[in-house]
C-alpha cells in the first residue's frame, strides 16, 4: 500500500456490502446482452435458443467458482491479471491478460453503448447514433469519477429496474400461455443453416449468448473496496449467476412463445418486439415507451460496471509494476482512479468513432453491436481459461481459514467448455481477430512505455 501513498493517493475505500455486491453481479450480468443480443442468439438456434442461454450460464457459473476462490485468496483490485501474475510470475503474460481484459471491457462498453443508442432511437430518432453513444459514455464516466459508492448504489437501483423489465417479458409469456394460444412445440425447434447440425447451432448460440453471461468477473475488481470480501464475494458471484441464469431461461422461453423467431432475429431491439406484439390488455404505446426506458436503464447499468472496472484494472496493475505507475493515482477528494478513468474514456471514444466509420464504409454489412460483442467474448474466453488454470495451479497456495474452494472436476469441465467456445468463435468469425489485434496494439504502447521506465530506473 506504500506505493499507492507515494503516488500522492490513499487506499481505495471499503464501502461495498455483500448485498450491494450481489446486485452489482446480478445487474451486470442481466444487462450484458439479453436486451441487445437475444435476437441474434435466436437466429443461430431457432425456437430452442433458451438452451443456448442455459448452457452458457452454466459454463460461466463454473468459471465464476474459480474467480470466487482466487478472490478470497487475493482480495485486491486487478482480478484476472493479479491471479495469472500470482500463478505464473510472468510479466509479459500478466500484461497480456491485463490488456485482454481491458480490451474486452472496452469492446463490451462500446457494444452496449451502441445498443443503448438503438433503443434510444425508439424514443427520439433525431440525434445520430454515434452522438448518443458518446454522450452516454461521458455521463457514465462522470458518475464513476464521483466515487465507487455512488456508482454501486446507482447500480443497485438500476438492477431493480432492469429486473422489472425482464419480469414484464416473463409475465407477458405466462399471460399468453394462460390464454391457451402458445405453441410450446417451438421451444424444441432448431432452425439451423443448411449443411450445419444441431450441435453446431447450439455451440454458435452459446458463443453469442455468452456475451450475456459476462460481467460476473467485474465483481472481483472491486474486492479491495468490498467489506469482508472472503465471505461476500463467493456468495455474490454464485448467487448472482444462479439468479441471472433462471431469469435468462424464463425470458428466452417467453420471447420464443410470443414472437416469431424471424421477427426476433431481424430486430435491433428484439425484446421490445414482445411488447409490440400487443398481447396484454394495456395500451401498446404506453408499454413500448415504458419498456424502452427500462431497457435503456438496464443497458446503462451494465455499461456503468464496465466503466467502473477499466480504471481499477489499470490501478491494480500499476501497483504490480505492469503498467505505468501514473495509473495508480487516486483523486484525493473523490477517491477514484482518475488517470485510468480519463484514459479509458478516450479509448472508448476512439473505438466507437472507428467502429462507426467501419460500419458505414461497409454499407452496414458489419453489425457494430454483434462485432464488438464477439470481440468481447474472444478476449474473455481466453481469460476465463487462464483463470481456471491459475486456480488449479495455485491449489494449496496462500489458503486461509476463510478461503473458498471450488470443486476441481467442475473446474476441469469449465476449462474445456471455455476452450471449445473460444475455438468455435474464432473459426466462425476469424475477422474478429483483427479487431482484437487493434485493441491489443493499444496495450502494447503501455507495455513499451513501462519497459522504457524500468530501463531508465535500472541505469
């Protein structure tokens, strides 16, 4: 902690309770993609796309067990980067994980910000999508600057709102089924491309749905600001993932029963199509407006967590001497890592501007939301696999009385699941690696800067 103080800052403040952390996990996972990508998942699988969500959340939950164990051993900021550093002690590998996680967070925030703008267009079509997305990110950056307590309380409030939105979708599904109009056979239908098979369809659906499962890993990056992290983190991670999984499956079933799969697939705001189907005795115009606002709040919730995470990764790794120490500076008044926050905001702006330019240059053939979601998944599957390996390697190391211990066979299953999905995603969309490479290049600049600093000190 001395390093932090030497940089003119104090320690991060422990103010997050176990209950707040649970809603932090639940809110981040629930808003991560179900409002944005559910139509794309339905297009991959067909009416049985709820299976993709069920499998995806199972693999993600198993990965969460590894995070829970490591977070109770090392309740510090930096998450996966710290765990890999503890397990392998290789600075280059640690930095690769750091920049991969940062890149995943940037790509996720960019995808969600674009999704926010698409839903916003349902209320007001005048502002350009890019402008709405950029202003959205600026507002979240300001909230993050105010402090972690303000950010997490805002997260909890928005979590209740987004749960209400998903409950509305589930309720419409139950209402429709109760009228006797639902065709439950659609839940077992697979609409796979010619020449493909059901297994590949499910894997493809899981790969897309996996974006909706991400977010739980962000919880460990605020471990240093959590009260009693050894007890709070495992409960929040496991409880949040189980709750999110149940909600996801119910929402998927409700959407499949009430809306034609082709309609879901072709819509940029797929869940809103359930509202527009006008199946309940409430004016559809009122419901559309209310649900659009709920969706905007839900996407805001997840994006806020991403914006909170980015500077804290940089803060934690600055203390490990992996990135320049300037990122370890904390604002004296607000107690927020302001240098990393500004840097993250600049990268996000550039990512959205370049992504929008690429979309326009290809006449819309590139779906920016789906492409950035795929990039996020590539990075995270790589990281998740490494975290599980690190957890296995650190078995018996630094254990304490309150250390959570994950089931080893389950971790093995989770490792295989992550690797299979990673291989499939890269095989299915190899161009995503170009986007990954561009984001990693940004990190390479940081790495070279740190090497230069270390070289000067050595002299």
